[in-house]
C-alpha cells in the first residue's frame, strides 16, 4: 500500500513539475507577445499620423479641366 501511495505521489510531483515548466514557457510567450503588441501599436500610431498628414496636404482643386 505504501508503494502505491508513493508512486501516486511521485506521479503527482512529476505532473506538477511539467505544469510549472509549461506555465513558465507560457508566461515567456505572453511577455514576448505583449512586447510585439506594443511595437505594433507604436508603428500603427506613426503610420496613422503620416496618413493624416498626407490627407491634410493633399488638396484637389475644384477647377475645370483644361479642355473647357
């Protein structure tokens, strides 16, 4: 009976160790993804500003075509 309990205890410890390792890996992926999201947000903000500047500087005159 003691051997069976010890085996179950060892199995639980192994599962716990694998779960801890998985959580550490998952946390690292989350940190990397958050960094990437921050970089992409910054790039998006810069590009949005450039597009807005281009739209403000782009003027289409309301004049008649040259053949009139």
